[in-house]
C-alpha cells in the first residue's frame, strides 16, 4: 500500500485519470458483454428491468457517497494546511516584532535570522521534490537550532523584563509550527480509502455496462464514468500537498515577508529619543 500511496502522490494526474477511466470503460464493456450473453437466455421482463434500474440507481448513489466521503477527508487536510500557513505567519511576525525590544547585538541577529527563516519557508512551501527542496529543508532544520541558540544568548539581557516570557512563548510557537506544517504535509487520505474507491468505481462501471447495454446506454454510461473519474482525480489532487495543482495559498507568508523586508530593525528606532549630547 505504501507504494500505491507514493504513486498517488507523484504520478501525473493525467496518467491517473487515463488509467482509472480506461479501467472503468473496460469494466463497463465487460458488463455489457455479460449482459448480451445472458440476454439471449433470459426473457424480457418489466419487473426485471425495474429491479436493474433500482440496483443501478443504488450503485450510483453509493459511488457518489463514497467520493463525497473521500473528498471530505481530503478537504479537511487541505483546510488544516491552509490554517497552518496563517498560524505560522502570525507566530513569526509576532516574534519579529518582539525581537525589536531586545538589546543589541541580539536584536539585529535574531531579526536577520527570522527574515532568512521566512524566505526559506516560502521557498520550501513551493518547492517540488528534488534538490531545491532538499537544500531548503536542510537549511530550515539548521536555522531552527540557530534561532534557539540566539534566543538562549539573548535571554540574560531580557530576563529582567516582563516581556521575556512572552518572547520565549512566541519563539516556541514558531518552532512548533515547523512540526505542525511538516505533519500537515505528510497527512493524506489513507490509501485503503482510495483502494476501496477505485475498486467500487470499477464494480459500478461493470454494473453500468450490464444495465445500460444498448448503444445509447453505453454513451450515457461512458459520460457518467468520465464525470466520476474526473471527481476522483480532483480528490487525489487536493490530497497532494506538494505535487498537486491545488495547494494552500502562501499569501500570509508572502505579506509577512514583504513587511519584514520593508521594516528592518532600524525602522523601529524612528521614535526613540535621541541620545544626550555629551
């Protein structure tokens, strides 16, 4: 199952669509062939046709319900990833503002590291699997200990002040958000759910072919299978945090990045009283 999960996360979406749609069409054709073979031995019956129509409606309803259930699982993980972006932007921004109350050289050092950390987080969030992502991840994991080391070095100078505990709290929140975003990127719909969905679609396709065996019915069933397959691929796309076409917006982080670059530590000194002239 792990191999299938990796394939669902890395394979092109068009390939997943083609394989699932082609398998559904083949299953529908197999159902139509079975119906033609049985139809030669079974007499026509309105009651039997009514039962088949009821069974087909039930299968379609259950397939739609299963797709909707899987979509709900995927969208829940997508919303969590999107919320994590906002929470991390708030944590970094608050830490940056509180860092301006530190004494030098701690203020400049931690501010610079926070800017570098934010820049790298944006690159990491957008990077596809490959060398760029590996380098960004390594830099990210190196910056976090450096930030905490800089905080430890600055703590004796801030310890007498009340804001020291709140600064440590926001720094901890920022570090915790790294774990939360990594976990959010790894969280996905369980592979057995997708396996069940794929198998059920193939079974439903064979039912389509068996009941809707005439030429007009085959065209209708093919169109329905196209729509169902498109819906399934859409769910797969939402469930792919890195390689999917639909990804969480990085706008809060981009706005934070622009604000930090536009307001370096010196920008917060403009209202400080001038030092006394000796």
